[in-house]
C-alpha cells in the first residue's frame, strides 16, 4: 500500500502461504485450453475429446503424486470446496453416525463447515499443544461409536506445524472412522503416499504450489461414501456438477509435475538461517509453532511489544510482503485462532508476523528483509509503551 | 476491499513518520511547568496508549505519546499530540474523536475506535491533572 509513495524498486514476496506466482511453464501449458482446445469435456465430438484427454491425463498426474488411483481424484474449485465436500459429503452420506472430530487450528474452510454442522451433528474441537500438535491420546479418547469422521489438517497455514497423519490414520483405522486431511499447504512439500498411510480424503489446492487459483482436488479413497454437494450434471464421478475448468486443471497438473524436492531443501535451508538470525539478533522474539515438525517454508515469529499491522505496513513500504496474526488486521478484531490455540497471550498474538518462503526467494532477499525488519522493529518499539 | 486501502495519505504519513513519540520526563520541566500523564487500553483489541502533557498556566505546551497499536492508532496518537499543543485545558477537553478522524482525512470504519483511544488518553491525562493524580510540578 505504501509502495507508491516511496518509489521502491525492490520487491520481496514472502507470503507464499497466501498464494504463489504461477510458473511460466504452467501458463504456457494452460494457454491452448482457452483458445483452440476450448472444448467441453462432456461433449462427444472431437473438441470434447481433446478436453477429456487433457482432463484425464491431469487426473493421472495428481493421482501419481500421492500414489493414488486415477479414479480416486476429483477436481474442485480449490481447497475450500474440497474441505466442504469432504466433511459435508461424509456426514450427509452416513445417517447412523453424527459426530465429527477436528482440531482448533484448522483452516476456516474446515472450522466453519464444522460450525455450520453443529446444528444436527456434534463436533469435538481438539486442543493442540504449545508446538501446535494434536494430542493423539486425546484424539483416540474422543472417538465414540457415533464418530463418522476425523478431520485434521496435514500442515497448518499459519504456523506450519505438520501433524503426524500416519499415526492419526492408524487410530482412525483401528476405530473404523473415516479420516480427512487438509493438505493444501503441504502438497508437494511433504510427501504423501496413500498406499503407505491410512487416509480416506485429502484436500488439495493448486494456487499454493505455483498453479492457478480456483482449482483444487479431493482424493477420495475407493469405497468411501460421499454425498454430492453441488447438484447438476454428472461430472467428476457424479460427485461435483459443473463443466470442468480444463485450463485450470491442466495448469494444476503441470505445477505438480514441476514441483521438486530440491526446492523443498532450498526453502528449508533459507528458512533455518532466517529463523536463527531473527532469534539471535532481534531481542524479545519467539518462534510460533514447533521447530521440528514444520513446513519447509514457514517462519512465524512474535516480535514482542509491537503490533503486527504496523510492522507489516513498514515492510510493505520497502516492498516486502508478509502477513500477520494480529487482531488489528482482522475484520473481527480477534487475534488468530491458531496463535491463541497454541497458548499465546493476546498481546503476543498481536506481534506475530508470518513469512512464507517460495522457491524463487534468495538469500539476498532474506538478508534485505532482515535489515528492514530489524529497523522497523526498532522504530516501532521506540514508540511502544510496552517496550522496556 | 481491505480496510488498508481506505487509509488516507495523511494516515499513512503520520503512521510512517509519527510526531511527538516518546515521553516527557521530570527533568524536562522548567519552573512553573507541570507534567500530567494518562494511560488507556483499547477494550476492542487490547492495545495501549500513554500520553504525557507538559502544562503551564493551564495551557498544554508540549505533548508526547507512546502507542502499542495498529497504524491507525499510531497515526491518531501522532495527530492528537499535534492538535493539543497550544490549547488551554478547557479547549483540549472539547477535542472529539471525530475531529481527530477528520484531521486525518477520515479513518476506515473498522478503525474508528482507534481514534477514541487517543482522545480517551488525552482526557485521562486531563482528569489526572485536575485531580492531581501523578502530577509532577516544578
Ligand atoms: C490449510 C488451507 N486449507 C484450505 C485453504 C483454502 O484453499 P483455496 O484458497 O484453494 O480455497 C487454504 C488457503 O488459504 C489453506 O491454507
Ligand atoms: S489498535 Fe487495534 S485496530 Fe487499531
């Protein structure tokens, strides 16, 4: 926002948890599907066939990435829709059971879906520990013979904590309960093999991994009963009506093909250096979320005695894009539910800044960010009545 | 639209370069001058402001402020201190949150409460002054 006034040349994007730039190769792969290959995948003629082939080829690629079968993947409009379909789909298809278990740190697309179901279903929202992990014993204790579904996210979007979905899957299997995980943030960053771990539903989204926005997928393990939530045509295994977004789907698949473990290693190295430097060189800072089970690109730090919106805008003035868990930036003036769930005091949640790295970030960009960050923290602390 | 897009140029200017930030110490007083202080918290989002007023002959001759809060809160702090210097206590009493917001060329509706905070801190300091609470005299 303040960018204009300061005529900045440099721009550093550190908000990949919000969304990512679409790769040039992805754009290129998508292009023909707007123009010469514009067909409707449901049409019988050759235009339809071209679209249908692209659709099915893309489905294979998404399936391949998580070691699923091709007919276990359906395309949706993104992570939010996948979460809605997984949760409502399971509960409405299963009339005998009426209980869902989820956690307090889920994305709003899961939390609000569960809240909306409270009228008619009972929901358990599990606490997490200071590092952000769900207590697996508490999870097992919460399961009753009325439990239809456990929905626990793979990696958290704010603090990057990665849950032990292998063990959660085992617990669910032992009690014959379906398991859904929101893997929107972790997809292509943390490997998932659905033949190796027990999981029934997985939500995926394209725009967090350099694909286009408005496209995602839901993995549905064979045999899992789901009630269709969007009525109309018979697309996507008759589970989701609507003409398929072929260009988006092709782009999503291309982005999956391009994702590499080298990028993960590179982001992780930058992340670790950045965390160490902040904690060491800026006083009164704490890392939010555990350090071990953490997404390769997530840095979430509380800068005590200052408020996140101010810090965010100072960084923005230098062309650096981050996000914050501060109440002052939320429409409800409530601090982040995730930061409160890991036990942060309100004033510490206020000073939390999330940096989410991407594969295009460099050490030089992070050094620049650190310098500007240090300066902004110093200036804001100078005017804070809380600072010593 | 994000409320941030509704921040006026004046808000941005005062946020990026806030005036009169800091505090007034006893040593800063000359004979005949008095120091009053007011601190308020923001119930809506748990923020904090502390204002310091240097007063002589019932006139505010200097003001400083410390703020823990959003960009709007910092901008309101800055402009409020500018608006009260030179005012008599009675005139300063009449300053309203709307005047503060107007002086900043408006605030996003979500952030109007932040202007309350600065005016509340001012009034708290003036109350403390009238009641002799924590007032330092030289
Ligand atoms: C963990 C998580 N789940 C779901 C979503 C929603 O995904 P989409 O934006 O594709 O609807 C997001 C993105 O904000 C997310 O971070
Ligand atoms: S101080 Fe919290 S919104 Fe302004």
